[in-house]
């Protein structure tokens, strides 16, 4: 009975989001702009950048499908280093941690949206000669991984999305607007030549973020130069791109991925709320959801549980 109620709710949710996608609140049809946007997101001619990466490998060569790990906004390849090394051991395969464009050691570029982020990853897969890799992404990296699967369905074998859904969040309501506040505070730090140490930088971030772990994560992007702190990430580009990062330019009627997909969500996070599962199913019909008792930063909050979930799901899926 419980499963029947869940399925009934899922069907009702899908009908609701189908109606919402194509009709205004007054019942009049929307324009074809959404379809046009969905087609442009599939553009194969997007200029790409060469991504920096770190590779972790088992002691003996393996023929198992490699993993590509994609970080979130303000992150880098170093964020997932520890769990990646654990996945190397539990799943006996190579793990590649990438720096997405405008992050870490990868080049900066004025264009920062999911089609361009995905195109960079697609180039990486081809340049490295990787066969059927498994994509894991957190937050912005999760939507980038989804975008790769929708743009190039044949390129990857599995998708693991960590705390993000194929939904346009530009209207707000998920807390994403806080990233704009972070950028403002990081700009304050960059423009203040009186700051002497990271503790003083932390005090500026503490004005808008109470979680010290989040502040320390953000401060990994600041480095000391001659007489001030400068940002490793291009703050102006990211500020202009926040709507792109919170948005979702794909159309499920044009793009759909039917290979296995795992969506891991933080129970204390709003990014894969129950009402978004219908949208997940429209784009990724062969999906399962696993909950972790954590917030949006669930990989750092519950690393052991995360590694266990990923390991069990990959092994089970490969054994089918």
C-alpha cells in the first residue's frame, strides 16, 4: 500500500510538471522558447578548454570502467581526493578528479554554463581515451554530469548525481542565492589590502555564513599575493553566471538518458526534494534515489556513507 501511494504521488507529480513545463498559470500555452533552448544546449561546436586533473589508480592495472569525479561551485579536484582514493580500493578502478573551467588549475573562460562545462568533460573523455566512464558530480558538478549524459548519451555508462536535480532553480527557494552573497564577501576580501591572515578573511565570510566548514571550503579559493588576498576563481565571471549555474537548459522531450542513474540527496538539503523527482524521472527514467542524513555538503559530512552507497550501487548495477 505504501509503495502504491508513492507511485500514485509520483504519477501526479509528473503530470503537474508536464503541465507546468508547457502552460502558463492561466492555462495558455507557453512559447517554443523552451524547446529551442533544449536544442541549443546540445550544440557540439562549443569551444572547449583543457581541464586539469588528478588520477588515482589501483596497484594493479584494471579493465574496470573508470570514474570521473566533478566538483561543485567554488570547488576543485582536491575536494574529493580522500573519497576518490577510497573508491579506487573499493571498486578497483581508476578515478579522475577534474577541475572544471574557471576552477582550480583549469583555464578561465567567459562562458560558464552547463553546455560548455559538459563540452569540456566530453573533450577530456575523448582526449584520455576513456571507455564508458562512470560520472560522479556534486552540486554544479552533478548538473554538469547530467548535461554530459544528455548531450552525449553514448559516452558514459552510469551517472551518480550528488544533491542536485535537473531543475531550474533561478526562481529561488533552494538557498542558491547564498552563493551570490559568498561572491560579494570574497570580493570584499580581495579588495581589502589591510587583511593580514586567513582569520581576518574568515571574519568577513562569517558575516554571511555561520558554518565554519563552509567558510573554510570557500577560503581554499583565496591565496596570498604580495600585499593582499586574491581569488583563484574569476569572481566576476561566476557572478555573471549564477543564473546559468542555478538554471537547467535541457528539454526532456529532446534529451533523455536511459542508462542507470543514482541520485544521492541530503535529507537536510532542498536540492532533490520529493517534488523534483518527477523531473528526474523525465530526464533519467532509469534512476534510483538514496538518502543521506546530511545537508548539501554530504560528501564531506558523511564520507563513509557516501563511499558505501556508491560502491554498493556500482557493484550491483554492474552485476546485472
